[in-house]
C-alpha cells in the first residue's frame, strides 16, 4: 500500500464513521470529510481496484463513495 493514507483527512477520526450501517447522519459526515481530503481520488481508486481486504468483501465509504458487498447492493436505495 502506498503512502497516500498518511495524508488522508480521515486519519484522525474514529474508523467506525466510514462504516455507517443505517445511520444517514454518519454517512453524510463521513462523505463530507472525504470531500475535504487531498487524497480522495487515490482512496477511491484503491477501493475500486481491491474488492477484498484481508479476505473480506470491501465495504464502507472510500473516497467519498459507499461500497457494499455485491449481494447487498440491490437492497440499498439510491
């Protein structure tokens, strides 16, 4: 993994914020922080090219975009 994570705006926050579950408030806050991040696009690109992390399906908010496991994607309203 590259050094872009060291410059991420999310580095000083609780990681749970990027896994909001059903909380719209947490989701909005995380995405707002992402949009202030100098490495937002590197983060999103990493998520788009890595569909698994430590053997688990990628999920959560990465680079201002929410990723969910494929089997659950249809259930989330757009």
